[in-house]
């Protein structure tokens, strides 16, 4: 009798252990503002949804290559004024609601994305797509104006490229997304967590490894570190350097690091005086000391890289313009005097909470600008307030933020540099418009020749650097703090937490 009881107890403990091993709890800094990527530009939403819930036709791998996902292959046919991109789709794929994935879903997704009534903040990337045609249930064709060279990269990485089932309500998908990915949406407890569960009908055999993922929203970095150490979370996504240093030598924990697809910037409202004066913007660029910022925010030289362009150095199109604005306070003061501000001016830097990394950067920049006569006040805004005031209403002087940038060069410039109103004024939050730059970007879209595109985007990067549209600061390296027994984590070249490949050692 005693032996039976012991056996039952061990079996019970084993089952409990296996149940825990099939789960993962992740600490995220920011909560999504919605889970329908056709309706939100937020990286915090993209981070959870892309590849995990909604899958695109193609995807990027950790080594920056594009591979098939919902599409198995494609062909490109140049028709002169337009180009045909024909995709052959994967057979036997089911959406989380049980519906079969077909070409009609691809057409519905992109027709909805591009419909002006949808008012998608992510539609502009695909503005060169003229139509999406169903050839048969497993074949779909994109027709582009001209060459449409960015299409392949966009289909692997753009917000809004994840396929949704035809006919679904857009508002309902904000809070209950449905896709074909390895995980299904289970619940969202606002302010606390989002739960994903394994898609038992996922088309890739053996994936995902985990049965459940709980994404907890822990904006306070000290709290997320304590949760990791206590075991109440297993992984802290995008950990700050201070915390990474504390766990480096803990045998039960580990840090995975690598360059990521983020460019941290000091954005300026280029339509608001005095930032509408290029001399003032250049002065600010000279006043900033990137090395000082990296040392204070990343804590290790290898955890951050200075950057001078609106692209990731991971991209073959990147041009190193860091030396364009070396730290030179005297030059900054001279430019301010030349611009009519010999005694500087007062301004405010708006900083987004809970991104302590950007808050700390803003504090350092404010000190650096004060040294050249610019009196900077700091105002911290909750993330929702920042999105509304800075991003949507353009009501700010300067702000520190990071933009998720892409290997595909066009993705980095379409929103911020091509979106204009009928009178040619910018409709993006940094309020910069240049018709010559827009002409260059059009050229970049209309050639598939790599060398031609590299020359065009080198000119683009040089032009916006000369105009000091913003001050580019650094590419902060991605730091992932996690349980030492977690395996299979890969840093992708886009702002996505790739959950499908993660597993527990021994499972």
C-alpha cells in the first residue's frame, strides 16, 4: 500500500513537472494597444502577433535570409509598367478557427489593409500594390506599379502582412486575433498578461514545443529581474544592461545578446521653431555624445553600436555616417549662433514610459544640450499618452524613441519620408518633407538590381543626414535574460519574439 502511494506521488510530481516544462512565462515591458496588425503600428503588438499568431507568406530567419512560410514558392514577371508576383501557397493549412487557408484569405487581408476606409497605419508600405488577384485557391498574384522591388521583403517583415481569415470583423480582431501560427490566442487580462496556447493543428510537424506562453506586462525593470530570479517568469525580453550584468554569472540564468533591428533616435519636430532651422538640428547633432550615451545605457561597449543612419548595420544597404556629426560642442554653439540663437533656447524632451532605456538616454542628452546653451526640460509620458500626443498629434519638441528598422531598405523610409498631404507637407510625426528625397525613394522601388538599389539608398541616407532630420544615436543590442535551461531562442532581424522554436532542455 505504501509502495503504491509512493508510486502515485512520483507519477503526480512527474506530471506536474512536465506540465510546467510545457509552459513559458515571459516578461514584456509594454502592453500592446491592440492585436490586429492591420490597425496598429505599435511594436509591442507586432512583437507578440507576428510569426506566433499571424503568419505572412514569407519570413526572415535569424541569419537574415528570407524563406517560405505560408507560400512555398513564387515567380516574378516584368510586364513593363507593372510587375506580377505570383505566389504558390501551402496546402493543408488551417486557421485557428478551423477555416482552410486559401488565396482568398491573402486577397482579403491585403484588400482590407489597402482599403482607405480601414485607415491602416501600415498600409503605406504597400501603396505600390495595384491589386491582388486569386488565380486559384492555392495561387495568388500581386500586381505592382513598376517593379515593386520592396514587396518580397515587406511580405516577410511588414506590420499588416500577417494573413487573417476572410470576412472577419476588424474590431473583433483587436482583442481576439486569429491566424495560422503555432500559437492561438487564449486570453487578455488588460494591464496584466496575454496567454497563448499551442495550436494543435499547426502545419509544421513538431512545432511549437511549448503548450502555453504567458506574456506578463512588467514595465518596472527591477520587478522583472526579481521575477526572473524567483522563477515566476522564465524569460525577460529586451532586458536592460544593468540587469543583464547582474545575472551574467548566475549559473541558473543566462543572457543571450546580439544586434537587433532597432535604431534609437532623438526625433525633432522639424516643422516647429526652432527645429525647422536645419542649422539648429545640426547643432543638436554635434552636441550629442554617442559614446557617453552608450557607456551609460548599455554598460558594455559590445552591447551597443553608434549609428548615423535610419537603417540597421545588419542591412547590406547601410551606409556608415557616424562620422558625419562627431561630438563637437564648440561647433554646436557656433551653429546655434549662426541660426540666431547665440544664447540657446528652452525646449522639452518627451520620454516614453515604460522604456527606461529611452528615459535614461533622454536624461543624458538633456545634460549634453545644456552644455551648449539649450535648456531642456524633461516630461515622461505613459506609453499610451506618448502614442497619442507625440506619434499621432505631433505635439512635441523632441523625443527619444527607437524605430524598428528592416533589412529591406524601403521599409525604413516609406512611412517617415514619403507620407505627405496634398500640399506636400509631411504627415509623419517628425514632420520632414523633401520632394527630391521622395523621387529617390521611387527610384529605389523600381529596380531589382542590387547595386543600383545600394547606390540609391546610399544617396537617401546621405541626404537625410545632411538635413539632420533627427539625431541618430545607437543600435542597442538585444539582451534576453532567461532560465539557463531554455533552448532554441533566436534573435530575429525584426522586432518579434519568436516563440515557436523555444523549448526546455531535455524536453
